[in-house]
C-alpha cells in the first residue's frame, strides 16, 4: 500500500488514499457516502428481511407451543395499528431513539458503549435533583435541565474514556462496571440526601421539578370504546429526540469532524498516520455518546414523573444497543428500529389479554437482533465479494488495455 | 375469544355505559337479561359520591370483568403478587367474573397497561403495588366511569373512582407480638424492618404493643435494613441474617421480620441458632424447607387476596367506594398463621386478644410509643 505524503495533501484526500486499500474500497465508500442508493437499499432490504425471518422463526416457536402464529400476528397488528397504540409506540420509541444515537456515536468510533444504561440513569438523576433546586423561566429551565443531564451523562462516560485512553482498559468492561456503579451511586445519593416524602405514598421520590421544567404534551389521542376512554399522550420530548438524530447525522456524517471520527474508528493506525489523534477521538466520541445518553431518561422525567424515584424506568441503554444494531447506526434506520421496538412493546398488553404469552414480544426482539446480525454479515460478505470481483475486473482492464 | 368480543360489542351497543359479558355462557343471557343491565347502570353510578348503590347479591354477577395490573414480577413471586392472584382467582370462581391480567415489564408499561385494561372494558381494575400511583392518577382521572383500586398505593387528591387498599398490619403484628411474648423463654425478642417508612413502622408498633401487653418488661430489639426508598432493603437476606444472628447470640429467641425477601435471612439465622423466626405477608411455613419449618413460629398474614376479593365484591354489589380502605382483623384482611401447631398452647389467649381488637376493646397503636 503506497501512502501519499499527508502534509502536502488536503486531509480528506490523504485519508482517502490511506483508507483505500484495494478490496476494502466498497466498505469505505459506504462509510463516506452512506446515503448512496445501493448500500442504503441493501442495508434496508437486509434489515427488513431480518425482521421477516425473525417473524417466521418466532411463528414456528408459537406453532410448537400450540398457538396459531397467524392469529397471533393478526392480533398484534389489529391491536397495534390503532391511533392510541401507534402514539404509544412513538412515546416508547422516544427514549430508544436517543439511547440508540448514543450507542451509534460509539459504534462510529469503533467503541462499544454498553454504558448507556448507567449514563442515562446518572443523567436523569442529576437532572431531577439539580433541576429541582433552581427556579427560572420555563424555556430556560428545561434547557438547563437538559444541559445538566448531558453533562452528567458525559462525565460518567468520560470515566470510561479516561480509563481507555490513559490506562488501556477496554471500554466494554469499563462501561459494564460503570453501569453497576451508577446504580449504587444513585441509590446511595437518593437514600441519603434526596428523598422527599410529601404524602403518605410509599412511592418515595426526589423533590418534584418546578412546573417550569416540565415538558408539555405534544398531543393526546383519545379513543372511546363504549364506557371507557383510552388516552395516549405524546410528550414533546420526541421533537428533541428527532433533533438529536438530525444533529447526529450532520455531525457524524456531514462534518469534517465526523469524517475524522469515522476514519479513526475504521482504521485508527491509518488515521493516526494522517494526523488524526485516535486518543482524542476516543475521548470526544465517548463524551458525545455519554452526553446524548444522559438525555434518554428525560422524556420520562420531564414528561411524566417530574421527579426521580426508585420506580424509575430501565432498560433504555440495552434496548438502545439493539435499536442501533437493527438501524445499522443510520439516522433513519434508528428511528425506524426504535419505532418497531416501541410497537412491539405496545402490543404486549393486548397480547396478554388475548391469552397469548407476552414473552413472544421478547422472543421476537431477540430473534430479530440475531437475524439482523447474521443477515448483515452474510449480505456484507456477498457485497464485499462482488465488489472485490468488480475491482479486480477494473484493475484488469488497464492491464488489458496496455497489453492490447 | 374473537367471537365473544363480538358479542360483547353488541351488548355494549345495546346498553350504553355497561360492562358486557365476555365469556360465552354469560353472553347467551346478556341480550335478554334486562335486570342485570339495570344493575350495571347502577354500578357505574356508584362512583358519584352520595349515590346509593344497587342491591345485587354478591354471587355470579353477569359480565363482571376484573382487570389486574401486576407490577414487575407478576405471578410466581411467592408472596405479594401471588396473593393478589389468588384473590383474582377467587373472584373468578365465586363471582363468575372474567379476569384479565397484565404484567408490567418496565416502569413504562404501568400506564399503558392500565389504559389497555380500561379500553378492554375491564371494571373494576386493580393495580397491584404502590408504584402504580402516578400512572393510576392519570388513567383514573380520564375514566370516571371505571373503578380502580391500588394495593398499598396512595396519592393525594384522588378521584372518587379510586380505592386504596391498605392493611391494618399493626393488628396482625400485635397478635404475633403477643404470641412472641407468650412463647419467649428469655424474655428477649426482636423486630427487623425493611425500609424505614411509615408503613413498616406500623408493623413495629403493633408488634411491640402486643408483646408488652403480655410481658411489660420484655426486652425488644428493633432495627431497619434501609432508609425509605432504598429498595435493597427488601432483598438483603444477608443483612437480616447478620442482625438476627447477633440478637440470637445476645439472648433473643424470637425475631419478627417485616422486610419482604430479606426475611429469609432471619429464618436461616433461626435455623443456625435453634431459635424462632416470625414470617410476614403470607404463611411462610408453607413455602419453607422442612428444616426451616421447625423454626417458623407463626407468620403475620397480610391478605392481599381478600382485599382484591372484597373490593371486587363491593363493586359487583354496587357498593364500591373510593378512598382509603383498611383491611383489618375484622374483615380477615390481616391475621396470624398456625401452621406447624407451635401456637396451639396459646391459641385461646391469642383468639381472645383478637376478639378484643375486633370489638375495639384493645386499640392497637400505629406509631411506636
């Protein structure tokens, strides 16, 4: 591999030269231009195929256990494709979108941030207790709480970044440990300093945020069946989640910084040769990932509970990993995958009422994940082989021309 | 299921504002049974304060649909949720109700599950666990014609269609306290609480008062495993065992533990020290291993199952009332177990005390003096 002199060339050309080692061309092209027609289509097709394959496998499982899969899926769609359930799916997707973006930022730098779970809890906790201590005007207060959550999340992931860069600790191990430590730290801080018992309720929480820090409801859908009314609200934090996705796309895919990040993540040694410090990129990516992760608990905090309590939500971090994988770290893919996850969660209750095991939802999710990984691996190899053949053919052409 | 839903839909259209039958056998009569329709109307009306309820008898109410929303854990936890489940089973078999059960997987499931049950036409709907407070407040306010109950739950400014099911744990604790004082040879007993919250303090207060009523000079140790909000307090058998072992060594011979799963630690310590443990919530003798059974003197039983049954029966008979419901000795909401027969010699005395509490002759304190 011949390396052009980096100092005399514009950075992008230099790296492109480095990152262009013959057969890997196609992957590099996909990294630089993820929106180029073919690769997106292939990625989309393989993800959709994975979902269908997963449904078939889960259907077989249902069949083996004596349930009718067609009936089960029919009930799922029948219950899920109603305005109330679709909005519920969106509401459930909101934190997953944010968590998945946090995971995807890490993936783009070749970092596996398993610590989104701990980072979001830390972010939510500090947002709740710090936000309750101050008083300011509504838009400012919300902004303030959001910034606190991001700082707290980034600080927590920063520990893993420090350990990786300075001590060489693998970020997977560091973030897993930090998840567990986060839980203990939060429990200790909450129990010792931030309990706020306002009524006879056993559901003890921290001091509630002032109303100026609440996020309004974006809209409510109502469905009346006979005597009872179903309400489902969508918290306006979904707009911030979408903003996060757009920013993720702009920063990681469209900016010079994002280019360096992805270059460094793809081949740290090569990027370093081109003058990109991988240590710096690791730190920046980890901090960004943690900052975004810190936001994941806010739809619940600012939209529903308005205080931190032990009956908090959990699992956003781990589901975020699943959503990022299924969405192939792509902004649109993440939104679609998060919505699918939200949809599956939202039909869990109707399935239980129909006496179908709710675990089918869990099984579906798990099989979808495994299938996505396998299908993508298979498709990736096919594509790589085809590109390799094509490149070989192209390389052969000039030779042939010369020969002629 | 689909067919019966269809029938249910027709019945709903036929009589607006009423709970329709979902099981096939009921459906046959629901089109023609005018009286049951009237009852249904009255049921809905009882949510308005001041309205007198209907007069339907307690048994076999047409089209009663009970919704149960479990918190994370659900059936199979061995204590709390299973007890609620037993109550639901009894509603099903005694009142002929259809029961729809939903189990939350995460905090995000609580409100949607209540909403789903509401939309499914379940009425009443019982949320099992205090963590449902926030979710219930929203769903109940939006559905004034559906009645809700929350086991152990409470929140301020609740709408009249919400009943909070709480238990006079101090009364049951008073009885096991008296039992402990009667059986203690060393005049030295102990109490281990889970979270240091008002609820668990009522267990402690009753236990101490009961013991002192028998033996005013008895020595009573008392300790909590965690502060309010510290959920580890319910799942730390190690900690409970350490405390219990210390007390047993110091001469205590009976320890009552009101700390959920942590209580297993006290039982283990009782086995090691050849002493007595007192269980809580359900009859722990029944779920214990044979070598442990010999050390479980009794259990303070908190009848979540009868609370679930009673509130459903209230609803069925049109006498559902919102607000705080306290289940006590009189309604068999709390009590003590006699499995193992270790209390046979003092059972008469305990039953006399029980009668005095029911008659009001003994007033059990809810706060430690």
